[in-house]
């Protein structure tokens, strides 16, 4: 690509990104670092994948740390590795929430723990806004000399014992109607009801209902979420001839419609799973039985890993009720250093 075309690409993306950046700043009313902007502009298209980073560096509050890295002689992988190294070596493990799940990767040469910013189809993350700023560094990851291996402090939680069927990726938004979701969610609920008692001691169906929306409606307590879920189930049984275009907020109770839309948005491109200890959750598309669930020191969510000899491949972030945010398993197991490749 010529210098002129590079400049045009940067200008085009910067203009479209500027509106998104303004929205982020207005919403959070706080500074926006490069990682914030990368997550906000993930769906933006560029002709040169390096411009997913380079085009917005000048808009970031931490741009002085990245300006000198701009070099079009570098490969796409090296550009994305530069960003990953910068944040991870400073203890910002939130970057890992954008990594993993090779089903959506364009840059196959990247280690599993490095986000592929050129991919605009990966599902949104389960975490809240990336925590960067001036927080105390809780984690001290390290990279190997060749930048192919990341060592993190971690705690093994459990492993995936069974997974539910996935909604076909070939379904369009219009085809994501009530009918296919009946069979999809019924099988997930069957797995949830067969699971062992949940470690929190809470009702399994209440937890299942909250899992379907990644517990993303904090204004609702468990009982309210369960009531909405049961009303949604009644809709399955009585209105199975609804098509996607007929299921609207004008002909369905607003709470049920909001639950349905949020569930559809959160669960698509993800796998439902249960564990031997009674946990249930949503994970990456490529998740499979035998994958392990780990917590990383300093991360907002758990992660699914796949053992590769003595090392691990990052499969992706997971939502597990009871293990999100500042919540952590209390089993007395010490943290250990593990290597991600």
C-alpha cells in the first residue's frame, strides 16, 4: 500500500472512529486509552489491518506510548503483539477478553492470547469497560524473548464436562426466531437441571436464567429475572408460530421482549456449558468438553484454556455466574504460573 493510500485509510477510519470515541467519552466521562478505542471501533473496516491500530492511536489519551511504534514495515502480527505487550506487561489483563476463539481470527499466526483486531465479527466481551487508568497492578505477566509465550498467575477452577448445541451460524438475524430457539435453549436447560448443586447454593434455574443474559440486568434481582424467564418460556409454548419480524415490542410484553433480545444478542456465537462442580456458563464457540476453566489474577472474567502439553491455548473468556468481577472461588488453592501459547 502506498503512503497516500495509508494516509487516506487512516483519515477515513479516524473520522468514523471519532464519533464512536466521543460516545465512549460522553458515556463514561473518563479518559479513553487505546484499548478502550480498539474495543469501541472493533467493527470498523480497513483495507490494511494495521490501521485498526495506527488509525486511532492519535485519538488515544495514551498515544505518546504508541506513536513511536507506528511502522508500516512491521507485519500485522507484530503490530498487534506490540499492543498486547504494552498492556499485558503493565498488568492490564482485560486485553485477554478480546483474544482467543480462533473461529473468528483472520491472523492465524498470532498466539492465542493476542487479540486479532482485524476481525470485526467476534462477539462482544463479558467484562465491563477495560480497567486501565491508575489502578494498583494486581498481576505481573511476563513474555518470552520471542513474544510467543505469556506467563500469568492463575487459579484452576474446574473443567467443562458437557456443552449444549450451538445455534447455527448460518442463521440470519431474521431466522433467529422463537422456533429454533425453543430447541436450542431447551437442551441447554436440560443440561443445567441435570448439573450438580451450584457452589453458591442458589437455585439452578434462577442461575440459568441469569446466565442466558450474562447477568446483564443488575436492576433485576434473581426472582425478577426468573419470573421474566418463565414468562418467556410460556411464550415458546403458546406462540411458536411467531417469526422474527412478528416478535416485536408492540405485541409482546416489554420485559419479555427485552429478555428475548438480550438473550439472543448474548448467546449467539457462544457455547453453553456445565462443569463437574455445578458451575454453568457461556463460553467461546470452539469450547469443548475437557477444556479447563481458570481465573487469572487481575482479570474481570474467567477464561477457558486447552492444555497443550505443559502449556495452554487460550480458548477465550467465559461467563460463569459466581465467578465474575471481584467474586472468586474460595477453595484455598494457591495461584500458579502457567504459560499461554
